């Protein structure tokens, strides 16, 4: 039997915790962030991980600071074999990292050493990667720099959004958990050093990262849109009003006739409005087919609703 502390906060770790709770021979304690105000009403709500832990009858600890004296004492008293960390949200001190007998293990949503940092899933899509995966690794004080235990790869699908890939990687993490526990049980656990020459970083996303530059090539614009759904959201402007694009498709070599009659409209021009879409030009022959969007201060609209309500037409320019 292993004594395992699971540290997590975001819903990314939910399937892993559920899988861990299903393996009855393990004794599990859960550490998650304190309940915080959430949503428009700022109601104080538990983390997704706390909800799962309480449903499964697991002990829950919610320190403001994981590295303070009380937290350290609590972790030492539990005497864990492993601390398993999945999207927890606090950095562990060297002192905490040294407590478990086998070590602190993190599940990270990229194929390390690529995309160390807070937003590996967003950045992989934005940068046009064709594959990604998850990395199980031993933790050390330098973030995402520990020795790799093993990795699982998956292809990034052509129209996949960040939210969709996030869910697939979360499910992959849960499916891979028994492999980790088997390696630990057998004592055949690898420790593969990361190649520092191959390191790239995925800094935290902010709202301005979603701003569309229509003069970029069409594929780059589309990758930005996909890679920022649902957060922080790709946006542009129309007649001074901010528009967030929530669903789109990419036509990589648009051969249709522009309603404006222009052979090569300027980037950001509305090429055409269709029954279910607004076609917008980019810096090459690629065209973004906008299907759903949210005007500032409004609810989400279909392209058709937006055309009818805002009278956008071929020849108009967005992004200004």
C-alpha cells in the first residue's frame, strides 16, 4: 500500500484523483487551494478537486501557504510515500519536496523539456505544433525541470481548441496513472534528465495574448483562435466594439469570389457573409470563417445573428 498525497486545484487533475481514489489499496490525502470567490456573483466555492475528494470521502487540507510550518507538519505526520502534483497552483519549497520517501511527482501537460511553464496547452496550439502529450516527472525546485519518468504522446487534431485538448490530456493523465504506480511498485522507475538545449517556455496567458493581427498568415491567425478558446479568447474590433471569436474554421486557400470584387482584399476585410459564417481575409490566401462570436457587453451570437444585428457586410474591415 502506498500513502499518497494528491495536490491539485484545477479540474485538469480531476480524472487523475478519481482514478487514484478507485485504487483502494492506497491511502490518499488531498491538498487543494482554499475556497475562493468565483464567477460574476463572486460566491465562495470549493475547488473542483475538493468536490471530488469530499464525494470520495478523502481527507482534505487547504492551506493558504503550502510551505508554512503548519503545512509542513501536517505533511510529515501523514508520512507519504509519494506526493502527486497536478495543476496545484503553488510552488513547493525544497523542504516539502524532500518529505515523501519516493519523491514528489508532477504531471505536466507537454512533452518536456518543451513548454515548461503555466500555459503549455495554449502555446502548443498557438505555435502550430502537430503533437503534444503529458510528462510524469520528479519535481525539483526549478519549475518543470525535474527528471522524466515517462511520457505519453498524442496528436493535436486540426480543428482542436485548447479546451478540447485540455480535456483529452487530462483523460490521458488518468489512463496513464496505473503505469506510474506499477513502475513505483516494481522499483523500476526511470530518471531521465531533461536536455537543457531543447527547453522552451510557455508563460502564463493574459487577455492581450488573444489579440488578432489579421496581417499574419491565415494558419497563424487560426492557431491563435484555437489556442485561446476558452481562455483568454481571441479578439478583434469592429467599429470600435471588441469582438471575441468563440468558434471558427480555416479555409487555407480561398478560391471563392469576394463580394467586394477585390482580388486580394486587405487583411481583416470581410470577404463575404454567408448564411452561417463571416469570411475574413488574412495576410495570405487563408480566410477565417467566423461561426460564433461575442460582442462586448452582449451574449454569444451566431454569425448570422451578428450580421443581422450589426449590419456587417463585405468590404468592412475588422481590427480597427
